């Protein structure tokens, strides 16, 4: 069963609900801004009299705040002046931030080519620990400088809870990568950051698991989550991953959140990215994320999938 309550409850009122439940032999767990799950065999009498509580209901509420439920349409996510979910949004930039002059040049070029947001990794989770793993804080400072120069909002990845604060100081949107889609501590920390979150699907994750992961962010009071299909691991050994384009309409059916496709990471080959970007748009994606580089052969990360920044599809 669960308690329903006003969504604008004060911290004091929320603490009172938790304390009263414990005194009654129950455990109260927040299930969104307007509900508390009750666990245990205690006495519920008197809980409905607490300030802000509106009722006691048998069963559990829809815990996945990312699920469509009775919502119609798409809930837009605003990042600076960009509204994701109301049109077609293009995220573009290098896989990793390598140096200041290069990134600022790339930012200007992708903006001129039609990009709406700048992507770039300052912290890079790599398969091999001997691969380039990013410039860290220096990379964040470069991204912030590129934003100042171009006006493009910045999205960059967080890989550790201890980095959320410093990344939030420099970025406009936090990305949670495929390898961390079910890193629940990181999801919670991102939710508490107050910044919009760009959530990539894990390589072996189901649609249900992805929607549940988004719910962890939203449960912290952060409604601004964007879902990204970036390829899943299958028996296909011709490409880096398999871009699951069927996931795009399925996610739009199952969730009210915007859905983006990332053909760059899915394919691993630049020559196949443009047709799959167009296919993603045809499937109903609200946008695409693309990797670009001025000299792909010299890129420190994922050069083979990087496009010419002047020729975005």
C-alpha cells in the first residue's frame, strides 16, 4: 500500500511521515513527489492525519515516473535555449576533448552545420585502462569556453559520483553512458544535481530496465531526462554494435520522455552513420547524437566513427 500526499510537501513534513511510519512499525519510502510506499505489518491508523497526506491506497503506484501511464505526447526537456522533444535536436562534437583550440574550432563548425548542442567527453570510461581517458577538469573548462564562444549548451558524461559537482559547474546537461545505465548511485547523484540528464541505454539492457533507470533520476525530483538508444550488443560482428531502431518507437510508446538515437557509437564506422541517422529520424527519434573530428585518423578516441564536422547529415 502507499500514502498519497501533496507534491509540495516541506522537508519537515516528509521527515514526519518517515518518523511516524517507523513508530507504527512500518518503513516509508518515497515513490515520487506525491507518494510514499509503506513496507511492513504495522498499524497505518493515524498516518492519513499527518500534514500533507491525502490518502491511503492499496497496491503500489506506477513507480516508473518515466513510463507514459496516462500522459499524452512528449514531455520536453529544456537545456538553455534548446527544447528537446519539440522538434529535431542535433548533438554533435568529438568523442573526447583533446585540446582547447581544436574543440572551439569544432564547436563553431558544428554550429554552422546546424547542431543545437555540443557534446564532448572530459571523463572517458574506456574498455582498456591504457586508452586515453580524458582531460578531466581541464576538459570541462575547455567545454565551458566553447559554450561561451558559440552559445551551444554542453552535454558531457559523468562516470563517478564524486565528479558530479564539478561537472555540474561546467556543463548544461549530464550524460550517463551505457556502461553506467544501472549504476544506481550515479543515477541518484545525477537526479540530485538539478541538471537535465541524458541517459544512454546499456548494451544489454531491456526497454523496461532503461525506463526504470530513468525513474531513479526522476525520483530525486528531477523530471528532465532524455533517453538515448546507442546500440546493443548482438551476434552481428560486422559493426561495433547493432542500432536498435525499433527501440525508438517502442520507447516513444512506453515513455513520455524525449528519445534520441546515437548512430555513431552504435555503428563504429563513419560511412554508415548518415543513412542510419536518417533512419532514426524516420523511426521517430526526437534527435541524433553524432561524433565529429577534424582529423579522425589522429583522434585519441573513436576516430573511425567520427564525421566531418562540416557535413552533418
